[in-house]
């Protein structure tokens, strides 16, 4: 779901984009234009996108979060069959996370799809008090707007972080907080930055993937 960029107002009363967002938007557009999907590639959306159950139709399985890497299994015109590997905090849960025990959101399943996903039990996680399970979800995505998952995407997000956060305070590196605390930290500052939902989600994922949790 595309969100309009909220604007800052400059001294002359003219709307201004939040720091770094113009360059960031152009960079994402350039990456998407250069992406040629093929089987085996790891791609990521730059906004929230629907994951569908079939190549045609609108039978949504859920909503994929910005920056979530998926493996391309097949290319059929403008649609891609993809696979997501992740973790559910319990059988039938709607959220699918990137890592066990850490709430880095990858996918929100529809209630119907959540009940049909069958995972592999991964045991009890004492830190979260939860019985996590490994899951694999396959579905279809529109090819437009996807970028190659990896260093170039995250370098652009890192530069946005420097421009945005650094415009009003010293920049904290991702490893300065555990992953689950970054969500609250970013939300508390978002109203001051007026950064849109899609860019906020990308920035949060970059921060959480580099957070101070063991195994990161």
C-alpha cells in the first residue's frame, strides 16, 4: 500500500521532503528499473505488497514487509512465484518473522492463510517464553518495484538513516540496541521526522538486522 510522503514546511512556507528522502527515492527507483528477475534470485519489495496464492486473481495470502528477501522460484510474465522462509511465534500466528525469537516482521498472513501454514517445531525459546516454529510460505508477487536484496539496498537505507536521524541528533549504529527495542525507538521519533510508512519500515528492518542481539 503506497503512502504519501508527509512534508516538512520550510521558512518560506514551502513544503519540503524529509532529509534524504528525495535522493533515497531516486536510488530505489534506479535499483528497481535495473532489476531483471530470474529464478534463484533474492529480491525484496521496497513497500508493503500483497503476497498472493495464485498467479492470477487476488487471493491474498498476506502482506509482505518492505525489505523482506524472498527467493524467486519462477517468472511468469509480470508475476513471480516466490518463497519466504521465516518463523512463527506459535502455530496459526499471523506474523512471520525473519529470525527465531526476534520480532523482525517479514509477513502478516491473512487469518485464513495463517491456519493453513504448517511449520516445523523449533522448541521453546526461554527469552521470549514462546514455542517458535520454522515456516516456509510460497506465493506470487507482482514483479514491479522489486530490488535485489543485499548490500546496495541496505547501503541506501544506511545513507537515509544518516541524513534523516543525523539532521537532529547523533546517529546511533544498529548495534547500539537489541532488535525488539528498535521498533519503539524509531516510532517515538517518527512523528518528529515525518518519514512515511514505507521508508520507516525499511529503516526499521535495516536497524533490526544489524542489532545487538546474539547471532546478528
